[in-house]
C-alpha cells in the first residue's frame, strides 16, 4: 500500500512559486550582466546572449526547486 503525499499548503506553494520566479530573474539578469560587462566579451546583447540568459535563468529556477524538494523528500 502506498501513502499519498500530503496536500501542499497554498501559502507555502505561493512562496515557492515566488521564490522560483526570483531565482529565474536573478539568473537571467546575472547572465545578461556577464555578457554586458565582462571584459574580453563583445559588449553586445544579441539574440544568442538573450537565449543563453533565459536558459541560465531556467537552470537557476530548476536548481532552486530541486534544492527545496530535497528537503521535503521522505527518508527511506
């Protein structure tokens, strides 16, 4: 017999969703800042830099959600 996971608290889920959006935004802005200000790179924000920055933001959001989920997993 398997146990059903407990339903999420809506306030907690809202905080996690907001924190995931913040992680995405911080990752995207940080990657754009690297492309804009790092010496040695052309200081041009083109479509490649934008797409790479969005990918970095998505990776940051995924990493945050994985880090949070690791703390909620039942011990085996």
